[in-house]
C-alpha cells in the first residue's frame, strides 16, 4: 500500500493519500486544500482517486473535495451529522476572509461499522462525535504483512491532545466517550495519524495524553 501524508493549507490539515499498488486506485482522506499538491502525489504514483473520505466537515478538511470530484471523478463520503457544515463551506470560509464556492453534494454518508473499500484498501468507519456531530475515525482493516494497524483520527485525537469542542456542534463530554470506548480499546501498537500534527500511537496516548484522566473518568 502507498501511504503519503502531508499538511495542506493555512491550517496545515494532514491530507492522506492511500494507494493500491496493484490496481493503482486510491482513497484521499481529508483533502482540505492544495489541490496541486494532492494531484502531484496522485500523478507521481499513477493513481486514480476513487473516493474522498472526510473525518469531519470543517473547512480545512474538505476544501479540495469538489475539485477532486469534478476533475478526477472521486466520490465524496462524509458522515450525515456533518452535512450542515459541508453545505455551509462558503460561510465557513468567509469567517476567515476567504471566498469559496459551494461543494458538490456528498455521494454517500459514512456509517459506524461500515467498511469502505478501494482495491485492496479497506477502512472501517468508527463514529467519534464530539469535535463535530459527525466526526469519524478510519481504521485500516487487514494491513499488509509486516505493517501494524493504522488509525486516521481526524480532529478527535492528537498526539498529546484531543479535538477542540468550542466550535459549532462540539461537546466536551461527548468527545471523551468514543476516545475511551472505541479508540483506547484498539491495540496499543495502532499507529495514529491525526488530522494535524505528528503521528502517535494508541499506547502512547493511553499512557501520556494530558486528557487521559478525564477520558477514563467519564464513565
């Protein structure tokens, strides 16, 4: 599997390109901005992007999805809970002094427990509301031999942090529950690729995340 993770846009959202080396098909997770960089990666590996998956609907995670759909035919997937954010993309951008156009309507809505596949790449959707109502994490199913489990955590869990909950639809108590009951129950060796910042692991965050006490106490 090809895996390229790189920050895009002024918010430095981590965009991820996952490619199947055999079929040359790809998934792009959180194409927030910098369509030129994203297409450069796709073209470098000779990949055809089939789907964009969005961990949530904030503008820094969705901005390039429209171009990938219109120019490359990539089907858009996001959780229904964040449809209001998706549909308000121009208003989100305007808050930061940026002009933006409406995005195409999503092609499918992500559901907890659903498995989304492109070629041999299979990602399981884990619902993790709290940062936004429709926040999800994406867990790689059946990694290649020699590779450990992977989780793409969006803005739910960071290295030594969790997603902020003071924006529209955010809720502090809500975000703690799925981290405790879903993410922290994954194997400790699971490598976590967050929506911003450096890679971490489930083990490291169970042991050293500064919110650990509140996460575990929120029962």
